[in-house]
């Protein structure tokens, strides 16, 4: 059995005192030898943690001691190596950034569809199936026939919806009625917000995949699956396949995009410095920083020491938002 337990979690719930929770939660996670990232905001909690079974379970129990998080759900998977380098508890305006005020998934989210019922829904004629993830995620896998909005961040989705709602767009009214929309994402959190947003824009028949792609890959047999490719995840596994087994992608340490074996065979790929997608998008100063970081990683590997992978201030590589 793999050595480390990974738990992905989120919950939309009013946490007006979220800033006060940060330091005690950080300290508790570190005391349990648990690593990962947890985001706290007034609207709730979101994140993924990993570590020894006892430590992860202790953190989950600690969170559920707060009555507001008593029913906090999580998804588990296992890894042969620790998928995070450090523990970070961060304060955010939103636990997943849509950038549209007044969206409350607790009151406005669309209808959940269980993984075993998802195939039937997305096969219905006239249903617009929307992948709410970013373009680099969709690039390595998605559901057959799903629409890729080609967003670089979740906050670009509202503009895409508005554009596609215009006459002639994918979401335009037909015979005075808006289309039925089915939305999905990695773990479910982005869909709760995106379907709530859709309802504020007058879409009445809006559905989302309960538990996200991860629950679908865990639940639906590969022989019955409409999923094609792999699912990007926000830890050192990079991607997963059916049964949540670790996939076949690595990560470009410069742009944080997934890279395939073909990408690594390219002349534009320099380990830790660039890949075919970002080789012409980084400054020489950034590349020098990446080269130095990779030198430190290589040195740590030769000495068989862990390297925390800390980003240099000039790297320009921002954390990508999960779920």
C-alpha cells in the first residue's frame, strides 16, 4: 500500500472569523507532519493535504470539531511519495476565485448529478456540456463532446458565458428558452460557483457533476466511461486516471503546466527552466532564476536530500488554483 494519504476537501460555509483560524490550523497541521495547502475565506474552506494516515485523519477531525465544518466531506487517494513540499494555510477573498460579487453556492448552485447518472445526462440531445477548468487542464483530458471555454483562469469564465449567451452563441436562447447546461470540474468546487453564477444569469436547467471528475474516475468503471485522457491534479502526482491511479504527466517547474514525454523530448524543454508551452514567455532574468533553482534541486538529489522546491521571487510562477 502507498505510504501517504491525500485528502481533498472544500465546503462553502460562512466563516466570518476565518483570519483567526489561520495560525492555529497551520500549527496543528505542522504538528501532525501534514503538508499541502488550505485556503480560508469568509465563504468557506478549500484545499488538499497529505501525510501519514494518522496525521491526515487528525487534521480532518480537528476541522470537524468546528460545528460549521462538522459535515465537511473529503476525497481520499494514496501516494508512494509525499505530494507536497510544505504546509501552507492561506487567507483569500474567495476559496475559488470567480470575481463576481454576490454568488452564494449554498443558496444558488445547480442540481447535483451523481457520477453513475452523468453519462445519461451529457448524452441528452441539446445539453451543453461545459468543462469549467482552465485550458492547460482540459488539454490532457476531458469528457467526450465537452466544450472547452479556453480560459486561463476561473475568473475568465463569466466573460465567456456572457459572450456565448449572445445570439448565435453556444448558450444563446432558442425559441425563447435558454439551453440545459451540464458543468464539471476537478473536485466539484468550481462547479458549485459556476452553476450558481449561471442561475443569476437566468439559466434554469443547470447541472453539475457531484464530486467532480475525481469522483467519476473513482466510481465509474473504465469500460463505461466517457472520460478521455487524464485528469490534472494540483499536487506532485500531476495527473490521475481511472481508479485515481497516478497518471503519466510531469510538471514544468517554470509554468506549472503538465508536460508529456513528447514535450520532454522537445528541444525547447529544459528541466526546471522551460517547456514547449512557456519557452518564449519567460524573461532572461526569470530563466536565470529557474536555472539556479534547478541547480539546487539537482544538488539535493545527488545528496539524497529533500528539496522544498521554493520559488524564487523573480520566478513569476504563480500557484494554480485547485478543484
